[in-house]
């Protein structure tokens, strides 16, 4: 019943906006479906709106709240089923491949060739921007997900340094909790639980284990003693999360660190946009470092705008203008310095970026060169949505105390097998 109600609600939302998608004066415009609704995200998106407005392209906003984008994808499916796809849609990883496989996405090859996208976009990203050799999406950024965000004042008060290993990380959270702070700010939503679990798996088993478990979906890796240990680390983290975590949005957890309520948050670098939006500076009020045990590797996702096939030439022109703007070096710098991510192009200077941005760009380049760049399971870049959602269910059930670590690893094997 809940699923049917959710689908009906999504269709109702989609139908309610259809009347407003056409430009009454005939001018070029884009309707953009996205889930960038927090303060930092909205500020970053405004960079693109203003850029397009300066080129005479109007913007019809279609935000669907929800950090992981699952609700946005439900609305998108309803829109496409009704024969009225948006002009452009924010998408991640395998969702792009799935829509491209259905023949729904526009061909961006001519624009890509004209602007040399092949030469400046990392190969790991092109794996999601292209389908059967055809460009179908324009990457806006690269987010990496294995970050810790820390409150500098609490670290200083407690005489703590950035922890160098897992034991030091746990000891720091314990010290914060003993001093009356929350050790780990977290929001109890499936995608947030999975974001943390990404780093636990990488930290316990390293790149080869991450590849085997989350990308190759090897049953032996999924049910191994190392996977049990990753779940045990989740149990440890649960002991440092406050009792009101259930359902909390990720940006509210970021605010707990920014406001001095909590010491750490494990979250992708979109969290930095929230600190910036609060007027804080990297290396001063807040700090960033890789989740202990994951150093030298980067788990990533890339926000991309996929363009749906349209028949109207004016709409097609607006799509190309938007894709061109997204890929311009000027936009990549302006957007990513606000969003917290790093550019999707490799030919951009880090001079305009803050300390965390420069660190992220350097580590991304190093990981790409050394084979340490891996698509994030939690964010749709390691396996298809059905497998991802099956993993979500087990990870969240475990984090909420429904399974112990050994049972959770066994359940993960079964869930992935059934989802394939």
C-alpha cells in the first residue's frame, strides 16, 4: 500500500507541473529535475541558473527533495511514462546507463567532439557519461565520499589531532562523548548508512576487497570475515551517534558539526558546501581528512546532467547550451568551489579552491593514477540500482539493530543474489 501511494503521489506531482513546462514567449528554456535542495546545494545550482540566464536561456526548476535522489527518480519515471520528460535530469552512475539503455537520452557526441570532452574528462567518469561510445550526459563534478568532517574547536579543546588510524578515530569520538559532545553526527537514512559503510568496507579490506565485494559482487567476499568486521565497525560507530538520528537529513548532521554539537561526520564532500554556506573556512572552523584506513583511495560519485530526447528544435538548442555551460572551465570552477566537489575536468587549476578542495583535487589525481579510484556503492557507481537497494536494506537493518554483524554479512550474500 505504501508503495502504491508513493507512486500515485509521484504521478500527481509530475502531472501538476506539466502545464508549466513550456515557455509562453517562445524563448529558449530548460526544465531541470534535480534533488539539490539544501542551502549549499541551492547556492551551487544558482551558479548554473545565472550562467544560463546570461545566455538567454530560462530555467524551470523541478526540485524533488531527498539527498540520495531516489524520490527524484520516481518522479522522473512518472514523467517519462506520461510522455513528458524534463529537458535535463540530475543523475548518478548506473541510473544514466539504465536510461540510455532504454534509448531515452539525447546524443551529445557533436558537442563533446567540438569541445574535446574525451581529452579532459577522466576515463572513470566517461564510463557513466557515455553509453555504447555515445556521450549522453555532461558531468558537473566529482564528489568523493570517504571524507570525515571535523569541528576544529572541539579538537583543540580536547587536545586531539586528526586521527591517523581506526583506533585513533574511535578514541577521539570517545573523548568527545566523554566531554558531553556527540562523537559522530549522522542521519538515519538508508543512503547515509550506506555512505558510511562504503568507507568501512574499504578501510577493513582495501581496494581489492572493495572491488570483489561491491563491484564484482563475489559471494565469498560479501560473506567473508572481513565483511563481518566492516559491520562490526558500523556497530562501533552506532555507539557514538545520538538517539535522535533516525530520519535526520544529511545537511542537519553537517550543521551539528558546524555548530559545535558534534565532533565528526562521515559524508561526501557535498557536506563542505554546508560549512561554506554557514560562513566557515576549511582549515579554520572545520577540517577534512579521509576516513582512517581509506587513505590513498577515493570512492566517488559524479553528478551529471542527462539530456532526454526532445523533438522541439528550440528545446534541443537549450539542452546543448546547458550541456556546454556545464562543461565550461569557468562554470566548473564557479560551481565546484561552492558545491564542495572538484571539477569533472582534469585541465583546471586548483588556485580558486580552498584547502579541502585542493586536497581533494590532488588526492583524486593520485588515486586515478594509482588505480585507487572506485565508484561508490552507496551512490550508484558500483552496481545497478536493484543490487544497491538490496544492500541498502541489509545495511540499514543492521545499523538499526535488527541483525548482528555475522547475520548481516550472510543476509548481504542472499540479498545480492536475489537482486541480480
